[in-house]
C-alpha cells in the first residue's frame, strides 16, 4: 500500500516536473525557430555602389550594417532571438527601376526583413511603395526628401538620418541667429533645390533674417560665376548654396576664386558630407557652415566607433555610415525585445520608442509619421592649420535639440502623412 | 505536249520545295519565340521578365526607324518616357484598367511624334540624331520643372495596376506578366505587319536610296514622318507598360541614357532584324540585373566592353550574325 503511494507520488512528481520542463524548454527552444519568419533575419542594403553616392554611403554602409550584426550577436550571445542573420546587398546604380525591382526581389525572393539606405529620392520613394505592399520594414537613410514622411509615408517606412527640412532649419536658423541676417540663396532648379530654398527661407525669416535674393541655376552646372556675381551684388551677409555633390565642389571653388570670403560674405551649404570635404580639400571649404547629422570626432563614443569602422574600411565614417549601423542595430534590438521579426510587431515596438546610441542622441521613433528624430549639429569646416589629423575637418558650433531639429509632426500630417490608412 | 506538264510540275515542286524549306523553319522559330515569351517568368524574376518584354518592344520600335527607314533617333526616350508619365497620370486620376491607360499613353506619344518628326526628318544622319536628342532633352526638363504634375525628381509615384479588380494580376508580378504580354506581342505583330506591308517596302526603298524613291513619286518626307509616328506609338506602348509594371514613372525614363540604352539594345540584337531587339533586351536587362548584385563597381565598364566587342566582332548584331552564318551554311550545302 505504502509502496504504491510512493510510486504514484513519484510518478505524479516526475510528470509535473516533465510538464514544467516542457513548459519552460518548449518556448525557449522554439523562439529561435518559430518566431522568426523563414527561420532567419535577412537585412538588405540597397544603395549606390558605383556612382556619385558610392563614397558617402555605398559599400562601406554594408560594412556598417555587418558591424551592427556583430554587435548584436556579441551583446545577446545565446539569448539572441535572431539566431541566424544574413546581410544581402545590391547596387541600384541610382536608377529607380533597378531599386524597385531589387527591393521587390529582396523582400519577396531573398526574404529580407528590412531594407536599409537607398539614396536618390525617386528610388527611395519607389522602395517605400514596395515596403508598404510587401509589409516589410524599410529604413531610409540616404535620401533627403520629406515626401517619405509626408504624402508618401507609410507604416513600414522609417526615415532615419536627415531630410531637407532638418538641413535647412539647422543652418538657416542658427546662422541667422548668429548675425548672418541677409541671405542670397543660389539653388539648382529641381525638386531638391526648390525644397531646400523654401525650407531655408522659412527658417531664416522665422529667425528675423531676410532672403534678399534666390537665384536658380541649371542642374547639373559647372560655371557659377555669373550667379555668384549676381548674388554678391546685393551685398548679403551669407551666400547659401543648395548645390550638392560635384556641383557643390565646383561652386565652392568658384566662390573662393571670386574672393567673396575676403569681402566678408560667408558661405553656408545646404547639404554636405564629410567625404565632399575630403575630396576637395579642407582649405577650399574652410569657414563653411552646414548642418551635420553626426560627426565622427564629436565625442569619445563616436570616436571609438569611428576607430572600429576605420579598422574595417580604412576610412572615417560619414553620417550615413553611422546611421546605417544605428538603424540595423535598432532593428535587431527591436527583434530582441519583441521576440519575433514579424514586421507589424516590430513596427509597434519601434513607434514611440526613445533611445540613445552612437548615432541617435535623444533619439525617438516618432509614432505619428515614422520620422526618426535625434540631435543635429551645426558644423563649421576648420582652417587647414587647425586640422590635427586626417578627416578632422569639422568644428561643431552648436547642438540642435532633437525636438527642434526636424519637421514638426503637424507639418508632416498637413503634408498628407496618414499612417492609419 | 509532254514537256509542258513536266515543266509545270517541276516548277510547282520547286516552289513547294522552296516554301517547305522556308516556312516550317519560320513556324518553328515563331513557336520557340512564343514558348520563350510564355516561360520567361519561370526562368527569370517576373518583374525582370516584364522589363525584358517592354525593352524588347521598345527596341523593335526603334529598329523600325533605324533598320527599316535608316533614321537613327537618339531621342526615343521622349516617347517611352512621355507615355510612361501620361499612362501613369491616367491610371492614377481616371482609374481605368491599365491597357486603356497604356493606349492613351501610346496615343500621346504618337501625337508628340508628329511635330517632332515633322521638324526632324528634314535632316538626316548625325543631325537627325542630334535634333531628336534635343527634343527629348526639352521634354526631360519640362518634366523636371512641372513638379505639381510629374513629381519632378521624386518621380510620379503610386501608379496603380487596375485590371477589372482581378487581384492576382493587380498585385502579383507573375500574373501581371501574362496580362501585359499580349500588349507586347500585339505591338510586335504590328511592327512585323508594318515592315511586310507595301508601306514597309517603301520605307526600305527610302532607306536604300531616298533619291530614287523620290523619283518614283513617293513623298519621302511624309513617309519618314509616318514611320517616325508609328515607331513612337510602339515605343510609347512599351514605356506605358513599363511604368505600370514598376508602379512609377521617373525622370530616368526621359533621360538621354534611356535613348542610348535602346540604341545599344538594338545594335546588340542586330539592326534591321526586327527580332534581334528581343535578344538584345534580354541580354542587357539580365546583365544589368546581374551586375547590380555582383559587387563589381565598374558597371559601365562591363556594358561598354560588351558593346565594343559586339560592334567589332559581330557587326550585324547577334541575330544578324546568326542569320548570316545560317545563310552561309545553307549556300554551302
């Protein structure tokens, strides 16, 4: 009798233990398998790897995303939800139709869970449509158009590093407040230039300055002499150049040759990457002010990351590289928190999330328009004499708080963004 | 008495022999071509298959001018891209099924081609190429400036693929291919019909000797304009389909590089072969796609090298070279 009870108790106990073990082991063992769509996390980097944006983002952004994967694995080790992570990449050659097809292929065939970067606004917007249709995540870093958080915004598209509003607002407002009240703006006559000019004008006039002249130029264009003469004739404090890439380099050369800096007319630039400064030489750009989304030598945290980046790529990172790293890391962290890579779960995990990392300072994934806001910086290009090492080109004049750096939510909604639909 | 029937039968036999020697091969080729077209989305990624089909029609449209009328247009992007935008605008604003939108786009391209053709056929050779390029560039800047309608450099985004509410075709590129393919085949058939019509023979006569064609009483300029407009219509059909397939129209479609790409495709396939364009399109689109993921940075170098090799080694293009080899083989046996 007694023997029987013991057996029964033992059986019950072992049964309970077994159940408990199952209950515990079951889900943990399965998170790695069942909670991931297709059993792995695939990150796609789609950008320009052979054309004009190659240096400022390009192949090194792929390296940056791989760094994020390494860091994720190192941080979570055996607890990692994403047990297998694959990074795939394609060169869209700045052709929107190539970007469109490749994005579709990445989501659909290669089972990419998120796509990163995508410079060139027409390509960026085409990929946003693919993200919406495929219901997969998309972090745009390379493109400047505010359409991504305006009329073309959607639930799955996050705009990460910068945009035309942020560039114009930072430089326009801060330079005006520091005494450069009269502006002449020279802009390339296409969507980017026009948007920038509009945003600059709003920012300058909002801070008590005035735009005395806005001069459109053809795009692309080599010879800016007549435009510079015309701009200088109205005797402004600042000339604002909205040129980008190769045009900007020509513009700055001619600004220097015309001796406008010696006449006390400062130069402010709408969009500039540290790679632009590097290719033309710091002396050509010396004294130019512009808005920077991130600078590698800003503090120890940035510098430490930049050192790692340099070990891998042999060059210092632009803000686009750091943003690609940050976006990939934030995505993987969200997968970890959500315990799954299901796109809808990740979106609700990210929306409204506040975070600090090497790129995002006071960062927030705004829930209303999927704009990722963070501190921005007003930078000035150093004189050649004060450059202490390679790539040490910038002096940070001011930090623009995340809450002020980007377009207010109301404006995004007024521009047609509706994430509900 | 006895000799006459023999002659007749022998002639008939010879004719029969001739027909049997030519026509089965032609049917076989047609069958192979159709089979290739139908199986394409199984072999390559479906959106790429649609690209190949659209570019093939575009190249055939250009060959109508280049190969059969002797006019090298370097501004055909105007018709491809112009139609891409109009098709997109119609699809967005009117919401008609996509073949109707493409028809409107193609008609727009033809309408556009009337003044452009009228003004440019007065010149020939390199001057003709430059004048057409100039018109295409005008259209490019027009589209770039007229932002409210075209979206400027952002492109015209969000073009729907309306097709009588059939969801599979509207959302899945694989099924969409089969909805779009008939349009391409219809365009190809039209091109084939044009060059095999008396009108087409006149075009070839003009190409080979405009002075003689004129002496025979043909209004050379008018024929050229008509060929130009027909070519533009087919190019517009292809461009419209391309924008529906991708769901947007961008400035890239109007860029001079698009005009260059279609010339490249036609030359690769073989000028004056009509069907060569299909081979050229498949080659160039697949090469571009493959290079995009190859990790190789000098994409332009590769496509340029292929072009140079083809021009140097296969002067008649791929299709033309194969046809010549076949003819030589046959004359030997």
